[in-house]
C-alpha cells in the first residue's frame, strides 16, 4: 500500500492494544505515544491532494523534534509562529532556508532573533499582521522577504477560540491591505499575502471556509504581482468515532476553485491534519468511586497532560485497553488536580473501568503534549515515538527535581 492510499483517519480502535499495554508497562504513565508512520501517511495524502500547492507544516501543532524531523524529511517546509519555534526547528535539523516565520504581536526578542536569522539566510520569509510590525522590522534593518497577513473578517472552525479569521488580533483589516502592500513594496521585498482563518474545518464547514478563502483570494487578485498566496491551515480531523473525516480531495478542489484567478504559488500550512491522529495518551486508573450519578474513574493523567477538554470543551475518545469488551457504564474520567475542569469526559458510557486498567485517549497528536504544564506540581509526561517496529523515547518523563530546577538555579533562592 502506498503512503497516499492509507485510510483518511486512524481511529483509536485501530491502535494495537497489546503494544500500547506493553509501552505503558515499560515507560510508565501518563505517556504520549506518537506514530511517525502515520504522520508520513497524513503528509503524503495531503500533499497528493494539494499537488498544486507548496505545503508547509505549522509546527505549533506539535513541535516535538521527532515530529518536525519526520515531516521535514518527508518534504515539508516548516512554518513557525514564534521565534522559539524557529529555534526548535533549527535544532531539529531544519535548514533555515526552509523556514517561514509568522509574527503575531512579536516580542522584541523574537524579532531580533528572526532578523539575525535572516541576516544569514535571506530566503527567510517573515509574515506580519500589523503595520507596526513592518515598522519594527524596518528599524532592525530588515528589508527582506515580507508577506502580509490578511484579516478577512470571517472565521471558520470548531471553536470560537480558534476562529482566527474574524478575530481582530490576527492580520491587517481587509480594506487596509492594498495600501499597506504599496508601502511594503517600497520598504521590503514584498512576496505574498497570508491568511489563516480557523482550525478544525471538517466537510460540513467547507462552504464557510470557502467564503473566507474566497475573500482572501479576491484580494490577492486585486493586489496582483505576488509570488505566493498562503491560505494557512485549519484542516480538521474527526474527534468522535462516528464522525466522518474531512474529504481532503473536496477540500483541495475547493481551494483550487477559489484560487483559479490568482496568478501566484498557493501555499498551505496544515498543522492538526498532519499529526492529530498520530498521537494517543496512555493513562492508568488508580481510583474507582461509584456514585448515584456516575462511575468516577480516577486516572494519573489530567489537564496538565492534555488541556484540550478543559480549554476547548473538546471531545477525545477514550478506550479501555485492559477491558474493551466489558459492558459500557456511565463514567466520568478525571485526573489528580483540585479543579472540576480536570476531566477527560463526564457521564460518558465507556467499558466498565477497574483500578489498574489502562485507558487510551485518542487524537492527541496535535495541541497535546506542547500544551502540557506543571500546574499543581505535576511532572509532564514522557513521549515514545513508534516508527514501524522501532520505538524510542523522544521526551523523557519529568521528575520532581524538574519541578524546582528553575527556582533552584535562581539567585534569589540560594
Ligand atoms: C496554528 C497555525 C496553523 C495551523 O493550524 P491547524 O488548524 O493546526 O492546521 C497554520 N498557520 C498559522 C499561522 C497558525 O498559527
């Protein structure tokens, strides 16, 4: 089977339960498991559908070295939305000329870093979403490749917190773009327009997404003389087991139609689509409590391992690896933190859990491990990458010593 003809989604049920059980025993829990082969499949399928476009990986979805390197080796350039991401990508082995930097309210430190990088690597493109960012780049002597991020005034996606296309924080107000482009052409090597309008777009959202992208494409045709039009990421994955995957061929056809009159390279920056279903979070049950309403299932992972349910009300499917064929009972699965937000699911029918069972939480490859925190003095989880038969630890588990390390290094605590 070629990489392109692989299933549109890897469901939690498709993971090898025996292997997950063995990994949890060997490396302890909570544990992120990342399937690098699946990432390669997702990239190949995306690139084949969008064979007319330049595809970059938006690294913030999962900035792990193994992930960035896998996608870079597969042929993706890397889109970074922070200087720290540029730094990490370079550490992972990405050549600076294959990076793009999108500056959102960039701290001075980030602009200094990007401009230093550009001094050695004139291929670097910087995308600015505020006219003051152009001024701040110019002050630093930057006169290189510059793109302007457009705010089309329409957002799309699965949650208002990710519908960036109508959020005033992102991009230049639509009507002001042509004038700023004129100014940018005089001060920089102006190369393109950029828009990233939302996230989690599934087939049912394609019409909305088309409207937002059409507005941006119309503007690109109006502005003219562009090297590229970058339409961002936002391609979604199904989080629920019965939800159909995004029809990527239909999405590609939509982008092709929308950009038919644009005489420029079309660029895209998928994040979630490439990595989400390549990740599972393993967590072990430590406490069972029967209450009148629900079976409370206490696990060792919590919102500090995976914050998406608490932050975005996201659904993540849960599979009982130790007893998948047991009869379902209404359960609420939550972690060790003293906040009611620390739940992976509430009153959901899942196979009856017992103490010491291993649970797997699905679709955590995007916006999972990089949002982990030490809140409530929780050491962050480890990560194991699986690559065919091969497995290796790609992030070690934090220890209690890691919790106090930065304070112990600070002069004020000596
Ligand atoms: C987050 C982000 C992306 C990727 O978004 P996904 O929804 O993960 O595809 C692409 N471009 C920019 C500028 C971003 O900030």
